[in-house]
C-alpha cells in the first residue's frame, strides 16, 4: 500500500522569554539585570516523533491538552516547521485547524472558496464544479457574498469544513474545531469524513471525543507530553488513553477552547477529601468551568450520573431562575456538591447539557465523560452481600458559584 504521510523523528522547540533588543535603554537594562533574571528557556512541544500513514487510512490523534497534537497538525499542514526531523506528504493537503484559518476576513465567502482552491493548486473550473456542493453543505447560502469578518464562529466553521472536505485533497487534516458547531452539524461532518476516507483519501482527526474517534478512525496516534506513547488500532489506543486518564485522583474532561457564545470548558468529578476514593456516604462534587463569550440569558445546566449499563441513576439541574449564570460575559466555576453520595459499587460517568430556558434548544451536550469508580466500604450486612443494582439514593445537592454562598436546591431524580 502506498504511503500518504511519513513522519521521521520530528521535534519542535519553542524558545520562551528570549531577550530581543529594542532600544539602547532596553539593551542596557538587560545587561544589568541578566544576573538576577534568567530569561532564556526552551520548551519542547514535540520530541522525536515518528510514524507512517498509508493512503486511505483514517487516523486519530489523541492525548490530553498540551500533549502536542495541534503542534503536530500545524507541522503537517506546513503552518510551522519542525526544529529537527523530516516529514513527507504525498498529495494535496487541506486542513481545518482553527476557526477562520485560511480565510481572508475582508473577502466574501464566495471569494474565499476560490482562494482556498487556488492555494490547493486547483483550476477555477475545478472549484466551480464543487461550488454548489460546498455552499449547500455549509448552509450559508444567504451570506455567501458577505465578507467573512461578519460571519459568526459557527458559520466560519461550517464553511471552512465544507471547503476543506469538498475540494478533494488527498490528505484531510481536521483539528477539533467542530466543537464550535451544533450537534447536527457535527454528525454531518463525521459522515462526510467517513465518506472521504471511504473514497481512498487520507484523514487525520484530532478530538477529545473518544466516541467520534472510535467511529471514524481505524488507528490512533497517542501523544503524551510531546512524545509518541503508541500507535496502534483505535480500540486498544483509546483503552490505553482512558486507563491513563483515569489513574489520577480526580476524573476530568477538558473541552477544547471554543468560540461559541457559551460552552463548558472543563468538567471534573472531585473527591470530597484529598486521596480518598469515591465511596458510600462521602461527599461527591461535580465542577463545571463555563466560558461565556457572549451574554446568554436564560442558560440552564443539567447533568446525569450514568452507570455501566447506561442507566441514569441521578439527575440534577440548575435553572436560570435559580441563577442566571450566562447573563454576563466571562468565565464562571459552578459546583454541584452532593454531601452524601450513596451509589452502588461500580463505574459511573457524567452526561451533561447546556440548554436554553425552555430546555428545547440544546446548546451543548457531552455524553459519558469523567468516568469514576464508586466503592462501598466499612458497611456490612450480616445476612446478605451488596448486589449490583440500578437503585440509588443521592439525596440533595448544593449548587455553589465561585465567590458566592452555597445555594441549596433539592432536585435529584431518583431511580428505585
């Protein structure tokens, strides 16, 4: 089988705090302070990465934030260059890395489609043959002659993906900018990427959504702190990633930084006491870091605790009437504290939603994240053992907002 990508021992170093001479005064100040302050330092975003991808393969790239995934994609997209090592790409590359990447803000959507085609080396007639498909897929036909700078983040993402996927590159590189799009568009994009891979083209896909990675890719690259941990079939690599992710004290989900009006940046399931496992009767806290890029009045937050059989054993929600957390731009931390969590032994996950006041318009949904194990310790029945069950009892929840006093809202939905 022919190679599509060859990565040979690439490393990427960034120099942090290196002194740059400006005025004479700057230079003199540097001379007299250099003994007190060490300005020069370096950071290796990637270190000695090697792997190969064949034509027609769909490959996932996974790892925690800061692992080097985006740096690797930028090198493969020729946006930046490695400090050492070599890459070989066989065919035209189209990449979608950040919102608005590859678009000229002053040009219209129509003009940017043709500009991207030119960058890929396509003739105008080739782009014209794909133009209607691109516009239909993106859903921005009403605004196709409007300058890109007036597009919302979601519109930019839809058009950028449509351009990248429909101009028929041999290699399609997608970073997790799809987190900005709505749920239906994400499904549409995944379907299109599966179609691209099915046509014999190569797809590289970065995501924190393991379900999407599992559906789309056949193999995965797993990066840890800038180094290649492993590359193998998707199922085994995801298993290794999840096992490593769950080994820490707290179970955390990091959402990619997005540009939507409001989104959940980080969700964490926290033990009540440092070093103490999740167990019967102890405090259980679910923390949400929410970013509000634009005032979103009436936003509601809810989450479920889900067991291994995908049964919802607890349901908590926060209405805007209790606290309208989306009314101001900025970042807010919201905690749901369950003082005495009483669950059966087993593995659990969190499924969470952001919606409007009515609950009918879904803003964001994160499904089965933040897995954690629950144990029953020091509670003995003389006549019978604990048996697996869907039954649970979670009692009350205290919603706490950063900088405020606890607000107690009793609202669990119990499954008996």
